[in-house]
């Protein structure tokens, strides 16, 4: 265990690195002759993303465009993210003061906390985050934005947003979320159980869409509120062809290592994407060989078994308090199992029935 003097010294060097990184961001803006700022309403709070150069505006902000606002919100807690691309700008990150492995493979990462700083490094610095939690300022340095993986593009700045949200006493769940008016249901379960298919089919079937993967939840008040994070959906290639109402542009996307196209649902479905709604129930989808869909009530314990593992694993959380919160959520709300059949139109009809009954 390092002594206090070493810890103080390491913190000081990290603070210097953060300051230099902000200076390098300014250099990148000057080199590219462009600095742009984008404002987003995130759970009624303000997220600001500053980009150096035009390229990053589409590659790193497209998944957030549905919650973009035209002007700053006054007197709210803000999160600022400064991002630049080393390849486009020719401005490299400063020499970092920590030791990291030189053989990190794709999708691997190193991360650590030191005092109020959080650092996360991916794939031999293809992506580097450093977040100053005292100032709510984060820096994102990209080695080459044109080679970003599907995970980043579908949920940009996810690590930073997750840590910031926790500070705001908000929770991110690995769940889909759809609604009718202000009544929403969470759609939960591990990958391959029909979570994305159900969420996207409900959107096609006329319901409002908040999420198919990650949703921000505030359960500090009397009723839990879901807030949309990203406007993306993912379906496996073998499934996407079943969604014959997703035509042309809807099918465009970037394949990830699992060959799951990334669908940007905004602006094409902009009238059906909601920024928030009150959570009224939890639905656990289950793919069957039947034709028609069906549903029935299940226990809170069954719902928790579908919700907790994927949320804790996806978010890299090992926290008893988080598990207790998820358990409380499933005990508070009615829980349903939705048996999905081959008749896709029947999925949204059954979800509508559930919501209408709440």
C-alpha cells in the first residue's frame, strides 16, 4: 500500500496531465480551425460536449441527437466533455503519468480511481477517458475516430456518463424501455433473450421508445422515472430481416464483432422517441416457438434474476447497494414474463395490453 506522500505526488502529476490535456484540446481546435459545443438535456440536467473538428460531431454525438437542445439550460448541474481525435488534428495526448500494459487487445481496458479522478484506457490508448469529478469535466482522447468500434458509437462516453449519473443519485440499467404517453415499462434480460427485438418491435408497432440497451433511472422520488440515453438499437443479422417495416436507412449501421447492425432510430423515428416517462412495470421477454405472444405475472425474484446480472455485469458493478436497489425496484413494480412468438406484430399488441392495464 502506497504511503500518503506517494499518493499526493501521483495526484499532483495526474492533475498536471489533466491540465495539459485541456491545453492540447485547445491546440487541436486551433489546428482544425473548429471548436463546436453541443448541449443535451440528460435527466433534466445539462451535458455539454465540446469537439475539436467536424468529424467528431457525427461520429461521437449521433446517438445523443434526440436529447440535444438548442441552447444551454440555466442553473442546472452540468457535465462537460472535451474530445479530440489525434489522427485528424495531429495533436497527441500528453505523456501520461501512469504505467499501463503495452499488449492490450481489442475491447480490453485499464482503469483506476485516484482521489476525485477516474481514468479509463482502452485498446492501447485507442480511447482514453479522464474525469475530474470535482469540476464535472471529462476529457476523451481518440486515436482515430474513423476506427471507433460499435460499442462506443452506440453509447458514446458511457463510462463518464455512468459515473456522473451515480454522483447525481441516478442509476443506469441494462434494459429496454418503451411507453404509452407517460407510462413506461422496462424490458429486461440478458443478451439473446429478446430485449432489443421487443423494444424495436414496440417502436414499429406504435409505442414510444426510450431505450433498447441502457436507460437512466431516477427512483429518488415517489415513482421511478426512466430517461432516454441513446437513440440506437441493435439486432442480430438473422433477426433484422424479420423486421420488414425497417426499410432502407433503418437497416444501415456498423457491424460489431457479433455482426449486430447498429440502428440509429433518430431522426427517422423522432416523433416516437420520448426523453422520459414514469416506470409502471417490468417485462421479462422469453423467445418461444409459438406463433402468438402471451404474458403472465411473475414474482419479483424472477424479475430480479433477469435484471440484476446483466446490469451488474454490463456496468462492471460489484455493489451490494446497487443490487439492493434493483431488488427494491422489482418489489415495488408489477412484473411480467412476455412469451415472444413468430408473429412480430403481436409483440407490441401484448405490451400495449400490459401498459393499458396499469
